[in-house]
């Protein structure tokens, strides 16, 4: 029996230019409603003119090995597959949604799951499982123009991911660990941008607005 691949994602943050291609491609691929995100790029400005720098942080579902959302779901609609991907069973979620009080949202320490408007079921990144079944890369990885997103089978030493993690750059890649044993690894993430990831609530669209910069601690 051929073992299941272990799909993983790594982010080389120094390569990210904040173009938002990943989040836009994700929204287009899955028709994510306005004001909601499966993938989002956070940022933080530091310094003063002319010595100014902007730090970016692409944020994804961390595909936790001990997923808090999975354990919080009363309908058992969330499961982690043999390939390491955490998925939502939409049919099961519909059957239990009115009783759950969006417990998966409040359980996620990374802002990666939300109960969308209209259908009312939980929605999150599943690493584009439909595209993987067709031997295609996740849409965010395919859209990234700087190759900041590295994806592959962690069980295959020849995969793009394994080769990156074994390289001099990739050896510095570590999880953003708020619990749950997250599987996405980041290289050179700015700690103060990491602190902006919401805890217990989904990504907030207002964090893109210029009039929130001062209240969000922009320097």
C-alpha cells in the first residue's frame, strides 16, 4: 500500500512583497464572500522616512496536527486526513451548525476558520484539496510571483518543500506556535506582525484600512 503524501506549506517571509496575490487568488478560486478571508497578508511599518520598512506575513490555516477547531466541533464535522490536511465536512457542519455557536472560530488561535454569511457553515483553507487531486498546486502557491510559498510532500525528500527545509534558508523555518502543533512553517517572520494574528476570531477585514493604523500600533 502506497502511504499517503504528507502535504505541507512553508513561507519564506523575506521573499513576500505584500502583493496579496495569494489572498486574491484564494478568494477568486473559492468565491470567498466580501469581508471574509481564507488567506490574508498582514503587515507592519517600522522606522521613519526615509528609513522605512514594511514587514509582511501571509496567514493561512496552520493545518494543526492537534487541531483545536477539530476538538471544538460538536458535530464532528472537522477531521484531519491521512495526508495531514484538516478539512470541514460541509454536510455534517450544516446538520450541527445551529447548535455549535461557531465554537470552531473561537477555538482557532490563528484566525483561520470562519462561519461565512448565507450558508452559515464553517469555511477554511484545505490546501486546495480539489486541485491536489488533479495534481495541481494550491492556488495561493501557484499565484505567488516571488516563490515565497513553498509546498510539497514532507515525506518525499525530493519534493520542493523538503528541499527548501533542508536548504540554508529553510533550516530557519519554524511554526508560529500558539498551540495545536501547527504544521505551516515560517522563515523570518516579524514577531510584532505575528502578534496581529487574531486569536479566537476570524481575520478582520478592517485591519487593511488606513484609519486603523494608529490604533493597531503602526510605527
